[in-house]
C-alpha cells in the first residue's frame, strides 16, 4: 500500500492575473481597494406576458371599436395566443452600467432601452383591423354614413 507523501503540491502557475476579475483588480488605481467598486455592465432581456384578463379586456374593447360587437370566446383565444407568441418572440432588451462607490454602495446607474418588446394594444389593433369581420364592419359603416349624408342633403332640399 502506498504511503501518503508529505511533499506539498506545487503552486499553480500561468493563470494568475488572467481572469477579468484579476484584471479589474489590477486596474484599481488611486488607493482604490474595494473590488466591488468597479463598474458593472448588465444586459437584460425580459419577457412581458399580458395577463388573460388584460387580453380579454383589450380584445373586447378593440372588437367594439373596430368590429361593432364583443369578441367571441374563440376570437379572444385566437388573438390572445397570437399576442403571447409575438411577446415571446420579441422580448424587451435593456443594457446598462452601474458604478459603485468605494463603500460598495451603488453610485451611478445609466442605461438604454434597446428594444421594448411588443405593445399589446398596437399589436392587437393591427391583427383585428385586417380581419374579415373588421373589413365588413368598416364597409357597412361607410355605407351607412353615405346614406345618412344623402338623407340629410335630401331633407335640406325639401
């Protein structure tokens, strides 16, 4: 059976000072010794997901406005699924930088909203506007408006 060796393991070589953390630590100047006081950059991707009550409310409101009636449960389900898929495919993105004071407390936070994701109201408006029901309602409304104008002009001529 082998006897354990009393010789210590050699110190690691070559990797010291190579990591980003070690480079940041080596770059501290002016007596700065708090490793947590270095700038931190974050890139955040967030998924917004519209709730089912908000989907129902928005779809029904847009149907009343664009189609002249409430949406059916099947239509709410269809447009809700399309909205959720679009939100999943187009998440919002934010990039920012945070600098910290020597005490480790957060100092300055700055950032930019890179993309905002999907606006549910705009997305659903566009989807419903192009539906056959909305096109029929628009045609009927236009025809009714023309008849109303003709009736007003006939009443004024009498």
